[in-house]
């Protein structure tokens, strides 16, 4: 049930121990505060996400979701703000996969992601990704893998990692195309309550 709290998140993960009542710190005010750091916005992925009730989602967007993913389970809705703007996101289970579908405020589809185990990536592609990660990081652990989908077709992979590079120790997002060629790696903002040990 929606409880009127927000979380500082890193690409869809809720941060344990960092949840505050909305009446204490307005959502818009906190996002404005973070937007004062343009260098961080370009080097890091910083997301503010809060759970919202179904009534907060535009009707046409709801119809599109329910028509496209008939038989879904455990649909939850979120409002997200990041350096690119404001979005709505639906997270649910469909055909034994966890999906994340993001729309802009006009109801236009932004992206679709489907969670998979890393071992399901073809062996030659996964080997290429691991080789690239080994060059970039001194140490790393893959925490989450998602396929990126466009019109039902897989166009690439998105990985969330905990790692240590020569310049940074923390959490990262890495994107690869469907052949395993790196598109980008950037850091993910985490809360001060999380500690990393290597």
C-alpha cells in the first residue's frame, strides 16, 4: 500500500533505512536541491522515486499497460525524477519475468526493461561483457541484469554493479548493446547508510 514516503534510489532499488514522510521534505524541493549539482548529474545517475497510487497514473497510460501485458501480476506504480525530467514507471511480473515500463508525463513510452539472470546471456556475449568489466574495474560484483526492449525486441543489456575502479568505489550502471559492446558506464548515487567493503 502506498504510504506517502519517498526514497532515494538507484535505478529502481529502494534504499533500506532511508525513507521519510513526504510532509517533512517535499518531493519537488528535494529534487530541486539535487539539481543544483550539474556536475554530479552528468557523472552520476541520481534518481528520486516514490510510490504512487493507480489514480495518479494517466488513464490512457493505464489502458495501454493493461492491453499490452494481459495477465500481469503485482503491478505497482511510481513517479520518478532524474536529470532528464519527470516520469511514471510501472513495475510488475509478466510471463515469469519482472518488468519495468517507463513513460513520460505525456504518456509516451520511454523504455522497457526485463530482469534476467546474467547466465542467460549468450556465452560469447557474456564473455565479452566480463572482459570489458575486467578492464574497467579492479573488482566488481554484478547485482542486477536487465534486457532493454524496443517493440518487443532485445536491443541490449543494463547491469547494476558494485565495484571499484581506479577513480571510484561504489555502485555503477553499465549499458551494452546486444553484441556486448559497451555504450556507457556511470556511477549510481547511494545513501550514506550503505557501506562497501573490498
